[in-house]
């Protein structure tokens, strides 16, 4: 196939992918803005401008999760549009095989995945962390609707006794806690003191507390601006325990994994996230192959939209399986490398085998 025709197919795929991305971005932005406004419109200081800013910062993270579906839908739409205009029929009559005119789409899917990992992921990680900081600052002192089952909790043991730590929100990859509470326990496990702080920062060997109120033996003590609690928790352990792997940029994950493992931590969640991002471009290629198994046969054989729906369901099943096995990798039941790459490899082999059988006999 000549360079001109290959470039034409590539730019058709790129244009359709861009339109799908923009359309889904606008839809996600509208839904997230509506949902966030409904949850926070009753709090003091709420403005439409603030809600729009927080939603705009959150949307890139959501879009990162939709990239596999965008790749699948854009591949199906590209091949169907080429078939309906008889462009693929003419290409076949000129002796061009399915593998040749699928190559530009697969290259486009690979580049789309690389851009997602290299550009969208760091942007989404930074923007989402910023949105969490803005939302936490806005909610601080305005609402206490956080369940004890959903709030992050830690337990530390020091020479002074055990301390249970809970917080409304986790910022700075686990090194900063918002609306935090410290319960100090005695040797028998009884609570002897409670400290509530607006912010807590993990320093070298201690927690630095700001705007602290203390309750000792049932007596409320005056509020102090700063306080400190000794700790033996290392930042690497706190990040492993509290930080969300998807809020860490792709470029920083290898260093996080290496440092965590040097302290004896398994860092399974970080490793799983790293391999998930590394495999994303190839997952999009697999989605393109799945799209080819239904969209080309649909045009040639006169099949109904059921074939297209089957391809969408197959891509959705692949995504669900990928998320399911990712949970096993985070829990440490299976090595992260295996749980992430096996579904991608199996999907690619399925697409290649199906096309070989249908196209080459």
C-alpha cells in the first residue's frame, strides 16, 4: 500500500478519534459538573466558577479511564465509514490486504496510547491532586458527611503507645492529611487522648499538626496553632498505604516502586499501575483488532448492527477483565506483570487469529 493511501487511512482514524475524545470530554465535563454542584451547592462559599474549575481539573483523570473505549469506538467508526463509502472495497480490488489497511489504524491506536501515557496521564495526575486540594480546602469545616468506613485510617506504634490516625482526605500522595484525628491509646487499648487538627504533615520522625484541639480525660483543652506527635512511620509506608496509584504520574512510578521495595514494601499497587499504563498502547491495538473482527465483516456480508454491538461488548468484556485482574495484582495474589499483560496478549491473539481465519482462510 502506498504512502498516500496509508496516510489517508491514518488521518481518518486520527480525526474520528479526536472527535470522539472531544465529544466524550464534553459529556463527562457536563455530568461531573452537575454531580459536583449537586453535592456542594448547599455549602457556604459555593460558586459556579469554583465548581466548574474543580470539575475541569477532575475530568482528565476520568478521560484516562475512557481511553480504551474511545479507541474501540473510533476504530469501529473508521472502518465502518470506509466500508460504507466503498473505499475498502476499492482497496481490496487493488490487491491491498486487510492487514495493510489495518496497519495505519493500529499505528494510530499505538500513538494514541503513547500520548495518553506520556501527556494525558501526568496532566491528569497533577490536575486531580489539585482538585482534591481545592475541594478539601472548600469542604474543611463545612461538612462532616464522611463515613468512618470510607475515611483512610492508619495505626502507628511508638514508645509512647499506639496511635490511631484518621482523616477526611489524603493529599500530597499521603504526606498531608486534612481534617485529621489522632486517638492515643494506653497499654490496655483504652483511648486516653484525642487530637483533632485541620492539617497534619508527615515530617522526619513526627507528625506536624496545625490548628489542634485536644480532649484529655473528657476535658476539652484550648486550641493551639501547632503541635507534634512522634511517629516511626516512613513516608514510603504512608504513600504505599494511603496514596492512590492513579494520582502518581507515569514517570514517577518506577522511582516510587524502587524506593518502597528498598524499605521492604511490596509496592504491588504502584507496580500494577505502572504495567497498566505501559500496556495501554498495546491494549488500544488489541481494541482495534477487535473492532476489525466485526466492522469489516459487517459491511461485506451485510450484517446488522448486532455485529457492531458484539464488538462493543467484546471490548467492554476485555476492559472488565483487565480491571478485575488488576485488583488481584494490587492485592499481591498474582505478579503485576502477569495480571496486566495476559489479557492484552490474549485479546491481540484473538483478533489476529480471527482475522487470519476470515481474511486468509
